[in-house]
């Protein structure tokens, strides 16, 4: 029996394909087990899969809160929603080793969730501002610990495929949105105004 041994170039290509497949496996399992779409091919597949996972976490929070609707989110909460989408998509992009695709996923999810309230153009602006701020904070080392915690929790949930970890990630996102709507403790907020008021009022009135 003759054993065919591939040359170094072919072996490297095979190994690269295997490693790429293994990187995707955790996220694929996570999405498929929850009845979510998994894009296996196409140039946009990584961004599509990240967007699907990000929407699962961020959208799931809003669905679980009877006291919230997308139409009721104020400016500060819209920003917090965008930050959460960035944190989740960025962390999961690192998990599957496709770090160049987090921004597209976060932009799509944030704009999609805010489109009905703000209109597509305004929603896209909020999404872009959130992504710029998130990237600047990462680059400058000034990211809020709470935002970073959201990303870590989402990654842990996907890696473990655990409902408990999913609940923890969603709890952290929910807390960020609650914090954004809470009274501002800064000197400018001494009158009890919430961060939404300090940011310019409810989104529907800007």
C-alpha cells in the first residue's frame, strides 16, 4: 500500500482549513441549537453569523423586559445598546478568530434594532457612533469594565453553550441599559435628571 504524503504547501492549506473549521464550530453549535441561522458559505458569512449571535443576546434582553420597548429607549440607552452590540460581536469575533468582522455585525444589529424608532438613517448614525466610541475606548485602553464584562460573558456563554451563562450575559446587558436610564450622579445631574435627559432627551424628541 502506498501512502501519499502531501507536500508542505498542501499540508499547510489543509491544516489551515481544519483550524478555520474548528474556530467556527463553537459558534455554529450555539446558533444551530437555538434554531438560529448559520451561514456556511459566502464572503459575508462571518459578519452574518456574528450579527445573528449578537442579535440573540442583545435582542433577547429587550424581549425579556416587559417594561422596555425599542420605542421607549432614550438616547443614553440607545448608546448603551450599541455598546453592548459592539462588546458582544467583538468578543465573539475574537473567539472565532475573525476580528475584522465585528464592526459590520455590530452596525447591522444596532441599526436594525433602532430603525423602527429612529428611521434607518438616524439608526445608522447611532450605530456608527457607538462603534467609533467602542473602538476608540479599546484602542485607548479606556473601556468601561462593565462593557468589557458583557463581551466576556457572551463569549463564555458561547464556549460553554450553557443556559446559565447565557442568562448571565443578558443580565449584564440589562444592567447596562438600566444604568443608562438611571439618575445621573454627576454634578450636572444633581437635580435628579437621568442620563437620558443629560444626553439630550428621549430619542423620539430630538
